[in-house]
C-alpha cells in the first residue's frame, strides 16, 4: 500500500473533453496516476508528492470551452500498486452528483472540417467533437458514455475509434463521434414516407424544393423544424395557412452574421457573441427598415427573432440556399412538437411538402431557446436548447436542502429538481392541458429522475386546484407517500428572481410586483396584478389592481372584447354613449352583461394581462379574438413604442392600496388623441400607479429592494417605465430565466426548501 492523493472534481465535467484535458495536463506536469468519470463527476488519483496547488491552478486556467468546475476536493488515498504513467480509467457508477451538458452549436474547428473538401468529414451533417454537438438530447442514462446515448446503435469505424481512444485527439470520448462511414445518415422523403434521395443528394433536393417555395420538415437534435424561404411571401403565407398560425411571429434562420450586416443591421459584439454562443438561441432584435424578408414573418410587431445555424445539417443547408429561412417548431396546430419520424409523417401530413430526416433517435425534446437582446443586455424568454439542463447554484442558506421536485404551472411549463444547493430546471414544455404535452412532461420527469438518480423527498406545485400539475403532484405524492407542498403562484414568481440574483435565505424581505395574466391567490380568487411583501418563506398581499369579472372564464383570455365589456360595466357609467363603444356593439354584449351581473361563469380577477386586453380591444387591436397568448398585449406595446409624446391627462392613482381603474378609464376614454398616444398613455399610467404602490409599501416596511416578475414584466416599455419611476430603489428582475411561468418551478423549490428549513 502506497500513499496517494485523490481529487474529486464536480461541475460540468463530463462530455466536454475534461478527462483528456486532465491527461494532457498530467503529462505536461510529469505526474503519475489516473482519471475517470463516475456518477459524482471526475475522479483524479495521483501519487503522493504532487504539487497540488500548482496542478489545481493549472486545472482552472485552461478549462475546455464547455466545462465549468464547481468544486475540487482533495483527500488521501492508498494505492495498491503504484502507477508508472498517467492513464484514463473506465467510467464508474455511483451516486449521481454531476451535471448533464446542454447541446452545443458546431464549433469553429468542426465547421472548418465540414467545408474542407480534403477532410474526411467534408459535408457530413453529423460532425461534432468534445467541444460541440448533441449532449442532452441524446442521453438515456448516466454516466455520459456512448452505450447510454442514442449513438449506441452506431458502432465506430476504425478511424473514428482511433480518435475516440486517443487522449491527444479533440474527439477523445466524444460520445456522438461519427463520420459518413459509421454514423447517422440523412434522407429526403415525400408525404408517403418514400425515400426520394439520401445523403448529400437529399440535401441538394431539399434545397431545390425550398427555393421553389416548398415547405420542408427537418429533423434536428431536439425536435423537427418547419422550414421555407423567408423572402418568399407566398411560401410564408402558405405555411401560416397550413399550420393555422395566422399572426404569431416566425423565427428566421439567417445564413451568417455577414448577412445581417448586409441588411444594414449594426451587429455589436454583444449581439454577435449571443448569436454565436454555444447555446445559439433565437434572438429577438428590433425590426429593421427595408428588410428583404416577407412582411408575413412577424406582422404588427416591432421585433423579429433571428438565429444562426447551430448544427452541421443547418450549416450545410444555409450554405446552399444562401438566404434566410423560416425555422419554426415542427408541430401541427394545437399539437406538441413531433419527436419521431412516424409522428412527423402523421402530424405534419397537411403542413410539409417534404421531410428531411435521419436515423438517429431524439431522446429529449429541446425547443429553440428564445432570448431578447436590447440595449446591450440579454433577457431570457424561453429556456430550452443550449441552456438546459445547466444547473443553477442556489444562494447562501440553501446548503443541504432536501431533494425537492417542483412541478411548475400549467402554461409555459418547466419543472425543477433541487439537489443539494443547486437546481436543475427542465426545458420548456408548453401547455399541460394538451394531453400529448402532459405525457412528454411526465415522461421527462421520469427520465430526469433516472438520469440524475434523483429521489424527491418532497413535491411542490402551484396552489391552483384545477391545474393539471396540481392534480399530478397530489397523485405522485400520494403514490410515493411524501409531502405535497402548495406554493402561491406570485410568491413563486418573486422568489425565482430572488434566487437568480443570489439573495440569501436569511436575507431581508423585498417588495414584489407580480404582474401577469392569472394566478391562484391566497384568498382563493384569481390574481394577476399584485404588490407583495416577500421573503423565501412567506408572502403577504399588500395591494394591487381591483378584481374585475372574467366573462366566460377562460374565454376571456382569448377574446379581448369580453374584458373590455367587463371593465366598462364596472368603471365607465353610460359607456354605451361613448364613441369607442362601437368596438363592442358588433358582439353579443347584452347576454354577457346579464351573465356578469348575475355572476354566471364570470369569476373575478385582478389581472394586468386582462387589463392589457381590454385597452387593446378599445383601440381595435385583436378585439374579437387572439390567435396566440399575449398577442393583444404585444401589439399594444408595439403601438405605444411608436409614441414620443410624454405628457397626457391619464393617471391610475392609488385609493388606499388599490389602483383606481375608475379614474383611469374615465380619463383615458375622454383622452382624444391618436392611437399611439393613447396606447403610450396607458403604459405610463400603469407604471406610475404600480410604482407609487411599491414606493408606499417600501417606505411603510423600511425596504430598499423591489423585485419585478410575472410575464407582463417582459413588456420592455412598461418595465423601463417602472424602473425609471423607482430609481431610488434597488430594482431587480430576471435576465437568465423567464419572468413568466417558465421560471416558476425554480421559485417553487426555493420556497419549499425555505419552509422545510424553518
């Protein structure tokens, strides 16, 4: 037995070239020992006498691009036989305490190979290395080794095996490693599933069809895309018609940064870094004048979502078409994105003209992430491919928290695993009311539990008794005989922002403004415009909007005129005499008025989202119906953003702790001005009203920090006005996580952990 030293390294250290990095470092330092992956991360064993401080310093200095070291712990260890070199050992099992790596966009080295004719991976659409390629979307089990991934069915050829086994090669243990001789292949099929072309011929034929105005379903890493020529007005309109998506904006994949610059877009270093980052998200930027895209790409909006190709197949396609393409999620109207070839042919039969597919399974669904870039800052709107499942460190005080599963809400759903003092959030799923999406959600929870060997001791969900996630949580907790904790919706919104900003568990309270559509409140009614006194453990309601009827219940979320009627019945006497009342006369308002007065299917809610709908309807925006969530509010913001007039006679004053909507509506209806000014006046009045409520509450409780959250806070104009009005306070809002329901599960697990610690 000989003395040795053992280093336990935790973090993003598997599937990122970390072991060959250690191997090269050890050889550089003339060290003897070995390294391996196991369930907890990476384990390095060294002979005694090693200069540990120098080795650990070098370890941090030259990490692989996708790696991130969270901790390095050393301990003594006994060698049975002293090693005579430094080797890489076979991966071990054990308790799971490492991170799964998100998919990463094609790196520059692989991209160069892809377009070098003399390279053996020339035009191979699945090229990758330890610095890029699929990770999360192909993993079935941990540790992250080829037999545990979707690559298990593709035995390595001699060339790829040599790369895979050589620690000096950048493809050492790159689990998706492959080439045209041994890896996945593409093919182009027609609507009957018949193969029309294979390999590069499939790509050439797909390119021809896109340039002819056809719609192609393309199998990617975490799902299918529907693609067509974004400059072809007829093709874009055809896609809208077939997908039954009348106005919701499409994302556009552009060939390169150079293409954007040719369109006279100023691509600064921040925007370039975001577009070219390993996550390669869709980035929302301001529309530019005289662009070459079809007007049907993002109608009535001031922003456009652009993205760069992120995998080799997309790079090859864009190099051939040399123009921007619509690249939207591959799903039929009302259905989740398809993951299998069989579902693609069935669900997209009436949408796509051709299918460009391949023979590698998609194990994990991962939609494109969506990030807004504005004023030099990035703001997460949808967190999925490229970011999930990166772990999020919890603030001070959450150490040794129990294992908690947070189920999120029913819209824009994500779930969250709390493990120790870090949280792993799932990818975006969408609306759990859809049975197929709900099944994907439940299957992914099971898969996450398997991958992370995670056994929750507590399950936490939203308080809303009619939520699918609530019922699922109750059932799951009963089956496992563990507690089910219910957390108030808006408390979770504020807590999620607190976690992102690292506010400690035993820190002081904050004033929270939670502005969204709907959430179940502590008083068993629906909230959506609240001022709260919050810490991780407790939430106290301080005030907000007055409750207003939701005529028709859920229908009010899709038909803005219903909200306009409810607001005017409550706040505008003799509303029928107003000129703007013409907006309502074409609808069956008389019967609905009686239902509101009798309280028939008209629950009340203090919702900012529904107030936005009412104002939009009064201006003739989406008055009859919306075709996607937030459509009326987004168009109203776009209209208001065109206004440069700051003075107006409209206000939303406080009466006690409640915003006075009667004064607002009567002033606003009487305000005779162009639509852009009236839209802007609404935003200003709303921001001033909530800022005054927050200020009054902060002074009452001696608090200097105000937290903004809820989906409405993604409204840039409103948020900017709120921050400006509250400039004497420390105002926090989320940037790395969505402020809508996509970030809710993180707040849930933080609140549950705080309560359990108390």
